[in-house]
C-alpha cells in the first residue's frame, strides 16, 4: 500500500499541472537558511538554527543541521490556498515518513508548516501537542530568486 501511495505521489502530473509545478519548483529552488523553527510551539535553539539549512533541487530536498541530514522528495499543489506540499522523508534505508504541509513564498522568505502525525495544517502556526512544525527560511545570500 505504501508503494502504491508513493508511486501515485511521484507519478507525472497532467501537462497543464506539470507546467504550473515546474514554474513553482523553479521559484523555490536553492539553499535556504532556516531562521526560525518550532515543533508543537517549542522553538528551536539558537544552536540548532545556526547550522540548519534546507536545500531544494528539482523535486528533491535535503534538510540538514549540525547533527544530521534528512533527504526526500516533494510534490507541490499550487491550486490550493494556501499552497500544499507532500514530502516523503527518507529517515533510513528502510524507513520513510510522509509530511503533509502548506507553504508560502514571499520574495526570499519561504514559510513551511507541516504535520507528521495528523492531517495537513490549515494555517501557519504550531500549537502545543499538535506535532506541527513551522519553519521560516531565507534564501541564502548570493542566490537570486528566479524571475
């Protein structure tokens, strides 16, 4: 069942949607420095944030900090408001986890809000005991946003 879900998520979309996704993926490509993050309303420490980086390359992502790195794939849905994403994180060779989230892009600021335990968030906030992750990232200095 998980294999079927993964294949459905990663299969090629219809041509019109593919163009929208390609344009949207182009806008979010690059390296993003995480400037704020919280899980269930608990903020990350300054030390955690200093080395925390999100890299988006095509439909692949890498989220890294000083201690570890998590890779995975991403699917975007620009027709929803707020915009949706589904992420599949590869925790180990035999373990993956799916994140259902929303995102917004404002110039060089990317905001992500997702949940690993429950349904997709509907707003950009992380409440106690919710399992919701809220991340704000800025495009790394020297990288230009696509036009």
